[in-house]
C-alpha cells in the first residue's frame, strides 16, 4: 500500500440554508454550512497470516493488533466469517487512538491447502480491507472429546491457545519451510566458514524465522549480528590485554629506574639486559618480596585487598536451641489455617496405651516445645442458630512435636454440653479435631470460652460466639395480586419460594379461612437448612365476586418460630353466559341408544369470558362436550349433549343461566 493510500482522505461539502419569515423575501436569513468528511484510519500489525501446517480438528493461533489512528472519531469494525479461519473478537468498537489485541485462528476440518482473503469491515461494511490467510492440512487427527454436561467447569469452554511464536512452533513447521532451512544452511555456509558453526548459530534461532515472508533476509540479519558480536568481544578482549601489558611495562620501567638511583644495578648491565647467572654475588630470598613497598614506591595500605565481612542471613536468636531442636520455620506456622466447617474426623483414643505414650502424655513441655503445637481457630463464630437446634463446628489441634501429647476440652456452659470434651492422645505429626456443638432453648446472644488442656498441665482458651434466634422461614412475597387473563381457566395461580436461612430444618403449616377463595399447595411441609421450597397460591373466585375485589390474609405458622403473613387480593371481571334455548326436549329414547343434541350458549358481555359445566349436577347417563371453554365478546357456541341410557328412566332437565365467573 502506497504512502498516499495511508494518508487520510477527506472531502469538504459546502451548503447554504435560507430561512424565510412570514413569506417576506427581504427578511430572509442565509446560513452557510460546511462539513469535512474523512475516511477512517487504522493500523494493523499484520496483513498476511501464514499458519503453516495444522492437523484437522486442531487449531493454530497468531496474535496481532489493530489501532485507531484517528484522534477524534471512533471506529466500529468486524471480520468476515469464513470456514476454517476465524478472528476473535469478531467485532468490537475502538475509541480514538485506542488499540485492541486480536487472535487469528486456523481450524481446519478437511485436508488441503487453504489460501483465501478474509475481509475486515469498517462501519458495517462501508469499508473493506482484505487480509491474506493461508494454511495447510495434511494429516487427520482424532477429534478430542470436550467435557460438557453437569461435570463441566467454566474452564472447559475455553480452548488453550497455540500461538506460532511459542516454543512448540517447530512441531507445526511445514515441510516447505524445513527445505528452506536446509537450503539456507548450504547457502550461508561460506559466510560462517564451516557447516558446524552455521548449525550452532541456527540452534539459537526459533523456527518462526522460517515462517516469515523473507526467511533469507531474516537469517542474514541474525548471522551478521552474530559475527558483529563476536568481533566486538574479541576486540574488547585484545584491548584489555594491551592495557594490562602497558601497565606492567610501566611498572617494570619505574622499578628499574629506582634500582639505578640506589646503585643496586649498573646502568650498562641494565642496558645490556644482564642475565641472572651473572648476578652471582647478590642476596637471594626464598620468599617473594614486595619490591614496590621495599623501595618506597607506595605507602602501606595502598591497594591492599579488602576482605568483606560475611553477610548476615539469619538472626542470632533462634526459636529452638540449635543443639537440641530444629528451629520453627515461618512457613510452618503460616500453613496452619484451620477451617471450623471442615468435615469431622475419627477421634484418637482417650487413654495412652503404650509406655511411651504414657510417658509422653504426662511429660513437661518447654516454651519451645509448646510453640510446635498449633490449635485453632481462636474464635469460632456459629452465626445464626435456631432455638432447639444443634449446630456443630470443628476445633483443630496439630502436633508437630516428635512425641505424643494429650489434649482435652473443659466446657462449663449448658449451651455447649453436647461438645466432644473427652481427651485425645495425638501421635506426633498428626491432627485431631474436637466437635463444638451449640444448642439452646431460648433466644440469646451467646458468648463463652472453652479451655483446652495439654498434658493435664498447660491450659489455653478459645472463644465461642453465636446468635440464638427463633426459627425464621421467609416467603418470597408479602403481598400478591391476582387477575385473570385470556387463558381457558377458572382460577389463577402464583408460585412463590419459601426460604430457610438458618442452620436447621423448619416445619410450617398454612391456616386458611373457612369460606376460602385462596388456597395453598402444599398446606404444610419441611424446609431443609439453608434451603428453599416452592409453594403455589391459587385464587378461585366465589359466585358473588363478579366485578369486585376479594382479599384474604394467608397465615403461615412455623414451629418454634415467627408466623408469616401474605396479603392476597384478586379481581374477577363481571361476566354472564346464557342459553339461547331454555329447555331441551329429548322425547322417548330407547335403552342403549346414543342420542346427541345441541344447545347454544352465548356470552352476553362485550369482553371475553370462560364458562364451565357443573358436571356434578347433570342427570345420570348424560355428558356435555366441552365441559369448559372460552367465549369471545358476544360469541355463541354449540354444546354437544350426549345421552346413553342403560335402563328406562324419566327425568326433567331444566337449562338455567350459567353462574357468573
């Protein structure tokens, strides 16, 4: 794309608007309007995507960025949906100067070579930008079974990304790229000098260089960088050696000059570089002598080696004596985080059985040894507990000593009398649990302490709190309104949830009025702790309820708890259905012969209504179809009356107006 195409194209539009007032031409007002229309400007980090080789039912991913270069206007973009290729997120919105990371994926389902243009749409297709997508699928991989259903987790719906820039890119390197790599090894062998050296250089490169558009250029740059680095290292090494050698030569020259001044060496001999064999009368020393210090070339203390003191890693104080016991690590104490809601475990014996256990459970413990015994939690909060119910939590003791210990609880409260207070002999390195049970027959805010004793000598305490309240079952609503719609039913129902927020099961029962128009199903039941139950409240209007509001208070009584009340109100519209014929004459009907007759029923009001035949008041051997039906405004329908008599009978059937809904 050329530089001119990257620049923002714009076009100006000029308009003039004339406003007339009371059709007077002289008072016209002209307003000039100018609009500048510009094209969107975006930047993509990649325009061509080569996914190399990918097996079927697998995927490969490439990450890239899109940026909105406009400083004032936002951009809305989306990607075309094409088989085997996809971009996530498929569509989004970019604010001015905002960028977004995208992931392009290659998910082949068939074998073959894929080379296609995937379009990037701006502003719902007003602008199209083609992107090159290519990939190869030469192998068939077994389709992996995904975890779905009740056992699935949120992580089961997230696929692991396989980016080509990762270390596993060599596994998907296509055969063509491998051939390019081999050809590069031969072509650049002359530059490095030997094939072994060029292969060592290639080991440092990732195979992603061979997936690029110009692999030769990429490798050439890397080899040049390697050669340049080696040259810089060797130059720096030679330069340092020359500097050290110059310093040594200067020192030797200065030392010889000092010897000449003291007369310890003849100038001619120094000039002729006399050998050591000719210096036969001179003193020789078995140990080396610091000649610079001996001749006064430097003062004492100059350039002496500085001995560093050892760094202090641990404090001098340790929790445990080093000679007798290992110190207590910080992570060991932090790792003890007891859970009061943990499941109950098997209890250890209450008495020591072996001689070693008897000796250990009665031994005296030092302060260092007591710090190896962990107990908790220090505060056990039961929260809300119903009266006459029992809530159980766990108190945990962990023994990190090398000897066994005996631990028992001392409970002095009536509310905690059901707790497990028997002693337990805890082996070394084991964990014991004690059941703390809270039960009360009155409402109160309980707060008390429990003592736990180690080896019958060392006493400690922890706090127990709880709020004892009456049983509380809360319905979802405290008031309900019932109204009829256009369904074919003579009653209306609402479903509600009754919730139990306490620690124990709650029992309830409903108390209803005698002439009830509201009913509840079920009338009584049990709700488990922290659970809920669905109930249905039904409104069936009375005979005299047409055009009136009916109200009732439904009372739910709870055992050992507060009663709850729901205020219900219902409205039944005024309606009336009449028979067109007031009587139906059947005449004589032979026994065991089926006789069918039809009668008309009419809705006399201008709004829809529903009627129901009172089958309990019909004569024997008589059936009416349909028994219940909906009638529109002033609508008339036929009812089929079927008679089948097995014995002779005489009866009179009087058709009356149906009662109002």
